[in-house]
């Protein structure tokens, strides 16, 4: 007989677990229990949706909680770290990987089933999903299951899993033929800029910088040429051209201050001694 992971995960929450989670989210233990009851099959369906028997590999988020949800032989879920900031950050990575395309529908479903506001439902999902994923991984270690064993079990129980998925979430979201081409790891990569993208941005900035330097050099060259041309024209106005006929001999001098002035040469006087 195939193992029913839905029942195993539902039984892994104790009264203390419900109390701790309800206090953190700010809802009653009964609402917490009903909400988690709806979340569990969606977690399994999301894993199944993104993997097949022929193509199944551990997604990036699968090991995200190793430091915040360590291995334990306890049959009940761990709730000691749910208030830690690092746990919540890693938990959001898990939620993003699982429910990027139907998160809003899941929030609406949990809100309806648990009888709580959508803001509270989103908070319950943010805490509940990583707890379920972390406990499932620990359970698999105790049973010596590999990730491929998990996918095989989910495929065997596909009908049961999709049968308890909330009605407002389209069942086509969990059909193998409609699964996205990218797996979880690729989905998360679209959320976080890669080093390659950053490198391209730096290269673009360098291209702009070089372009501005070249433009500045071109402007400097033309402005310098124009300045030299003006100096030559002014000098030509002050100094007669070589072809100009001079009525009377004149000398032109250019003192230190840069201005020209002219004075006439007096003819030499020749004394007749005869």
C-alpha cells in the first residue's frame, strides 16, 4: 500500500505546534489547524507539478532551510525558530519557489477555509509552508528516501493529492502537461539578479564613460582650432599684407603687450660738400 504523505504531515502537528504558530500569526489554534490542513496538499501538489519521474532534481529551495530547520528524529514539527528573521527569509524563498504562479489563489483558499483575513492567511502560509517542507525532508531522511522516491510517491498518489486541493485553485496547475519549462531553481533565479546580469550592467557603464571621454576630446579639439583661427585673423588685421603698397616707409613693431604701432622713417639728409 502506498504511503499517504498528506496524513503523515497532518499528524505531525501537535497541539503545541498549533499554539505556537497561532500565537505567531495572531489567529486562533482552530483557524491555524484548518489553514494548515489546506496548505499541506498544496505543498505536495506544487512539488509534483514541477517534477516528473523522468526529470526530477532537488530544487534550489529544497536545501534552503538546512541551517534554520535542522534534522531531528522528532515526529512532530519544529516551531522553535519561527520567530527568527533568517528562518522567515529562507521560508519566503521556499514559498516563492512553490507558489509563484498561484500564491494569490492559495491565500484566498486558506482565508476561506480557516475563516481569517487574507493578511493572516498570507502570514500562515509564510510560516506553515517552510515548516511542512522542512519536516517532510527530515521524514525522508529517516526513511532513507531520495528526492526521486518522493516524486514517485507523489505520482502514485496524484489523484488523492489533486482531489483535496482547494476548488479555487485550478487543477490544471498541477497537471504534468501544463507544468512550466523552468524548474524551481530557474524560477528563483528570475527573482534574484545573477552575477552575469550585474557584469553586463558594469560593462554598459564603462561604454558610456568611454563615449563621454571621446566626445569631450572631440569638443576640445574643435574649440582649440577655432581659437587659433581667431588669433590669426586678428593679427592679419594689424599687419599689412605683403602685396600692400606702402606710401611711405613705416616700421611696425610689436611690443610685449601684443599691440602694433607704426611710425614713419625720416629720409636721410645728404650734405653737399662741393
